[in-house]
């Protein structure tokens, strides 16, 4: 199988996008950014103390030539961004009044500053979360970058790479939404399915085959939760009649060909789905972690979708390689925009 990261790296190298990293003083962020810069995946921008970052790079033998460092204590952009922050909230649906002092304080938060950089076009995408929580990282992106035109929802997905000897299917699939949308409505599920199908095509070049997951397969059980997935599937078909989608369907029928032929013999999907849409966050989060920790699949993400411009969240347990991978993913999303 083609390693999806190889494909992502290849696509990222075709263009040099500016990716801002809000946690520049973290050693993993610094090493990942240096690696991405060396490989030509993007033009990283680090936010943090200039002297600290330079000293860390020297001590660890890392080259930061070509990497911009923004020290918020001395940057003249803080005041300018504060003015934009005030103006943004004046025009907000729920207007808030900010003094210049309060706006400057908000922009001294690296997460807010990075999101504003992306909003204003001074960066093409952002990466954070090695230090900050997912809630704080995503909140800044939601507030200042906002939803893409036409997007109804901001959601997330994981690329699940199955390339080990014991995996019955050697391929990369998408699990969604496993990190953001807690209790999606049927319209939300449909939006997640459509967005996730596009994401799979972008990152793997494969034709998406979407399974709307449930504990029932095409009427084998009756429950309001099943009805929600059935309705979501109809919405997907109405909005994207060319997309291959099935629901409601159990995971085994969507993943194992022999089970699929038995449970859903007349379906276009007979155990070969590659986009798996979970009915809620509880199921999705548990599902991807079981696949990762017991099944041995590599989980890449969460990757956000539905934003006007790309911003992604790292795990606080991430490695420098994870940071480099996330920079490449964000750069590829910027290319898609």
C-alpha cells in the first residue's frame, strides 16, 4: 500500500505554505518545524521568545535558517492585530466591546495571535496543541478563523493507517467525527459524512465509500438512534447523489466483505467502506482508540475540517515527527483552499 504520509509529503512539497506554530518554545515543536523546513514541506513560523528558541536550536543542533520567529513581547503586529480583534467583535453577531488594552492582552495569547495571523492571511494555516488543550486550541480557531463559506459545521477526522501484517485490509481509511461534535443531529452527521468523503479523496486519492455507522444494518433494529442515521444517509444522498454511501450499517458489515455480503447483499458497500461516520463523539472517540491501541492502526489526527482556513490540533503526547506530519497535513489543506 502507498503510505499516506508519503503522498501528503509529496503534495506538500509542491507548494510552500506558511504554517504558524503557536508553541515555538516546546522542543518537539521546534524539532518538528526544523524537520519540515529542511524537507521543504512548508515555511514554518514559530511564536515564542527569540532568545529561548535560538538557544534551544543551537543546543540541539537544529537549523532554524529560513524559519521566522515572532516574539510577542516585541512584535509590532500585536497592536495591529488588537485593532483587527476589536473590529471583528464589533461586527460579530453578538457584539462585544473590547478596550485596546483588553484586545492587546487577547493578542498576547499565542493561540489567538496565530489564529489572527491565519485570518488576516499572514499565515496559511496553524498548528498547536502540544502544550495547550484541545479545547483551547480549537476555540481560538473557531472564533477567529471561523467556518468555511457554505460549511454548516466544523468537525474532525482521523486518518487510520492499517499497514501491519495482521491487518486484513492494508489501506488508509477515515474515522469521523472522533474529536469535536459531541451529539450530532442528522443534518450534522450528513455534513460530517460529506466533508469526510472529500477529505479522504484529498489525502489518499481514493474514491470515497461512506458507511454511516449504527448498531443496526438496514433495518435490523428499530430505535430513534437508528432513525437518525437513516435520515442522515438520505440527506447525504439528496445532497450528493454521486457519492457512494450506505446507512445505517454496522461496522462489521461495512468493513468485512464476507459479513457485508451476508448482512447487506444489495448494498453498494459490501465490506469495503473507507469512510466511517460514527453516530456520536462517544462512539467515535472510543472506536478510534480501540483501533489504535488494540488493533495497531496508526491514527493521524484529529484533523479539522470545515474551517475557512486550516488549523490543526496536536496531542499533548505528540512527538517531533507528529509535529512535522501535522505541518505537512496543514500545508496540504492550505493548498486545497
